[in-house]
């Protein structure tokens, strides 16, 4: 959360914040200000996307139509490394995220990420034999748990996350059919 409060500088160079050092709940700001609301983000919104730590840019191909990330041996849980990751900050309680994900080797997906110890993942992964599955994984502190998994034909799925003021919902869409995973 961000809260802006007035700052006044005295003649001695020191400043005071708010009203005599106390921040009020509301302030009236003079001027003509219009906050432009934006409710849809795409790959062409290059200033909105962020990386984790120090990205290896040879692992990224970014175009206005799609982003292609090439995996590495690093995971989100490794604090000294920089996995292939690109994200956008969660700006509203109510949101819908949808992304077509293809995995050619390893794990590819979407993450609701707080930090390396707290994140929810929905990902396309190899199933251990010849196929692929989508998993919904919870990572909370030292606990990691795959809550749900569903086999898919092929290695591509439309991964979906929606949220409101109280919870997140994770699901997939394959061949026009939606399945909620958690």
C-alpha cells in the first residue's frame, strides 16, 4: 500500500511530515489531477513487467505478441539465483489472468508470488512418462504441496487465475473446456 502525505522543509533543512508531525487520514490536494485507470495489460506494456533478481536476458525473447522464456536449473525457491521469470505486480483485488503456456522441457506456468517461501504455482510439467500434466502447487514456508493435478494431451494449456477480495481461484482451459484446480 502507498499513502502520500505532505512534507514541509524548514529553514534549517529539516523536514516535518503531515500536520505538525502527525499524518492525517485524508488530505485535500490542490490541482487538476486525473488518475487514469487501466484494467487490461498485455505483452506490449513493457514498462509494467518485472524480473526477479538479476535476469539472464539470453533466456528471454520478448515481442509485442508473446514472451518466450527459456528455463534454467534455477527455481523460484533459490534465493541466490535468478530463475527465468517475468511478472506483473498485482494491482487490484479483483483480477483475471490468462496465459497460453507451452512446456517443451521442464516446468512452465503462472505464479502468484509473494517471495521465494510463499507462492502458489499453476504449471505445465512432464508427467514422468511420455505426457504432460498441469499441477496446482502451494508453497508456504517450508511446506510444499501439490493440491491438484490433471493430465493433458499435448504440452500446451491455457492457465487461468482469478481473484477477489478473499481468495484466488486457479484453473485450466484445454480445448474449450474449463477445469478448476483450486
